[in-house]
């Protein structure tokens, strides 16, 4: 499954009997079929972790450590349930969202809300491309001051153009391999440094970790905490675009079209189990990455009163490394920052391109099942989105605030995703594919938690404080 384009016999979004493949059994046999979760990890361990999570650690210290763990864990059941629907139907998320009543014209209300999310994400992803540009500019300034407009303009433009050139083909295999490489690089470096902090002047101990498991949110950190909940772990956007990568990996096509037979149900359940493993591996990767960034912010930045702000974000965050390992480590940090933020861009460009095109298809602009038209439109957005993000960053130049705005809206949209997931579960998923009792309990708990936190976020946005 190397491309999004081809005839009906090779298009992953077209389910035919020719595409059926027996699901593997066990971890060893399943390992080669993992992949969508690694693209997800590349997206997750990026802006949320390097910017929002580290910033939260710098503001609040260890006290919100519990929220980091809770945030990454609580959304997985919703992610898996939506992917279950995708494997059963062969359809991506926005197609399903559009079926949730009521509708506003041709668009379902969930997709209308998704459009609002997309607008705020222009800021968040602009913040990401800006973060990469700042890191590159500090590492190799062009035309004067590293944080001067000239150097930032040149680097931002270069990054946008380079991203377009690398991702224009939109081949699944290329996107997956790039994600794997970036995930391995930043996970190794970040976790290694976080584990090494106890050997430095910024050591933390069991008492610090225990203080972070008190389930409290300090009043001054509420806004950052809500933004972090929206961004870290699987956010509403990652839950949504995970479905596209599950299809393009081949899970739905290998299960085959639903003919109502027991054989189809057996195959579909087999590929759903592979997806479970894929989601679990992804969760382990981004949870450890998220914890590492939070611990570094709490242990190094918080005691010094350093909080990342504006274009100085990268310089402030580099103190995590330089204050721990010495001045020479700033180069390692900058390379790491480029890998971390670059991985989010690597996953975000093709993922958001697919979601935008899927939205247009629900509006009747194109036929989603036409692979030629679909790829043409995906390539249009592959070119347009990095340019728009770059312009957004150059106009605002405050990566932290830009990322946090996107995080708040992501938390709100999570509530709509939960409603859509339950609607599709009740109306379109064959009961033979439902998860077991333990999973169903977890899905209920996750849905309630997301709903309550989404409401809490909305109330705070409108200035209504609770407690």
C-alpha cells in the first residue's frame, strides 16, 4: 500500500474481494503491519510536547504530572473506536462525521465545527513551522540577527518549500518511513536526557514525582493545562486523521467489503486487533515522550523561573539541555527541536490535506472514491497549507500562544468527536465487531472525561470559573 492513487483494484479506499488478506495472529506476525500509529506518534510528539507540555512544566512544576499521564491515556479508547468504524466501512472520519444529525445544508454539524477547528489549527501549525524556523535560524542565522525578521523569513520560506517538495508525492510508504525515522531520533534523545536529569544539578526524586500525582490544577495554570489536554496525547485532529492512515495502510481493504458473513466479521476483527496493537505501540511512544518533556520543564525551567515565550521560546527551551549538559549541548537541542517540530509538520501536511479534501467531498466538490481526483486535490492542499502556515507565523511570531490557541479548540472539538463516535457505533458498526467488556467500560470513562473537560474548557473560554 504505497500510494493513495490507482485503479479500484489498488485504491485503499475501495473495498473489493480482490483486496482481502488474512489478518496476522500475535505480535511477531503483526509487527510488519503496524504503521499508522507511528505517523500519529510523529504528529503527537511535536508541538504539544516541545512547546505546550514543557511550558506547562515550567509554569506549574511537578504538580500537573498526573494530567500528562491522564491526557495521553484517556483519549485512546475514542481513537480506537473511530478506527474500528473505519475498518468496518472503509470510510475516513469526516465522511462519518457528516452523517451525524442534524445537518446544516450538505454539512453535518460536526464538520461545521471541524471547520472552526481547522481555522485555529492554522495558528497552531503556523506556530510549529515558526518553531522549526527559529531553531534553524539560531543554528545557522542568515542575514544578521538569528531572531531577526530576515533570517526568520528566509528559513520559514525554505522550510515551507522543502516540505512541499518532500511530501508532494503523498505516498503512504514514504510518509510512514519518514515518521519512523523522526520518532526514533527524538524519542531516544529526549528520553535519555530526561532520565539523566537526576545526575545533574536539576535532579528530581521520588518526592517530586509523588507531588505530581495529587490530581490538582493550580489556578494560575488552568489555561495552559486545558491547552495541554487538547494537544497532548491524541487530540481531536489526530483521532480524526488516524482513520485515513488506517485505510491507507490497508486494514479496511484487507478486511474486505461487509457481505454480512461470519468470514468477514472474523477478518475484520483480526485487522481490528492489529489496529489495537498499532495504537498501543503509539501510546507507549508518545506517553514516554510527553512525560520526558514535562519532567524537563518542571525540573530545569521551573526552578529558574523560565517560561518559553514568543520567538525566544527556542532559546528558553534550550536551557533544558545547556543547563543540564553544558553549552555545547545547545546544538544537540536545536537539532532535536528541528526533528521534534519537523515530525509534526511531516505528519500534519499530508494528514490535514486529506481532511480538507474529504470535507470538500462531503460538500460535493469532488467524488472521494475517485482516486485521481482525490490525489489531485490532496496535492493542491499539500502545496497550499505550508504556505498559509508560514504566512500565519510571520504575521504573529508567537509560537507558544499560537499552539495553545489551537490546543483549546482541539479540546472543545473532542466533545463533538465523542458524540460522533457513539452515533456511528450505534448506527453503522456491526455488533460482532464491538470491543470486549473492559474496552467498553474504558470507552465510557474516556467519553465522560473528555465531555467534562470539554465543558470546563468552554466555560473558561467564556470567563466562567468553576471552583
